[in-house]
């Protein structure tokens, strides 16, 4: 039985909505909309990519003034560490 995914989280004491399996266009794996405080995550990502995307969008939500290069560096560093530690199974599908 699959665990129920939360649809809201608190980031910097503000409630954010999470839209899992969003039908995003183009090359986007995720989005962070400050106006609606919504994070969207693309459907069909493997576990490693999904974790990287979640971290990336959380960093955007928490520190909106960071430039994209810094956000990418932080998210790739954290997700790379999680992968190296064996906590991620890159070959698993996120929908399982």
C-alpha cells in the first residue's frame, strides 16, 4: 500500500502547497510559485531526480533571493550526498 503524500508543508513558517505529478511543460522538473506558495513536481521522475527537484524547489521557496546557480549548487550537493550515502535508489521509479 502506497503512503499518502502530504499536500502541504511549512517552509519558513509559511504554508506551501505541493502539487505532485504536475503536468509541467518544457524542460521543467519542478516549479516554485511565490504568489500562490505552490511547488509543482513533474510526473514520472525517478527517485534521485525527484529528490533533487524537491530540494531545489524548497531552496527556492526558503531563500527566494538566491540566484539559480546557487540553488542548483545547493540542491545537487545535498542530493548527491544522499545518493552517495545509499539513501536514494536512482533506479527506482518515484511512482512505485
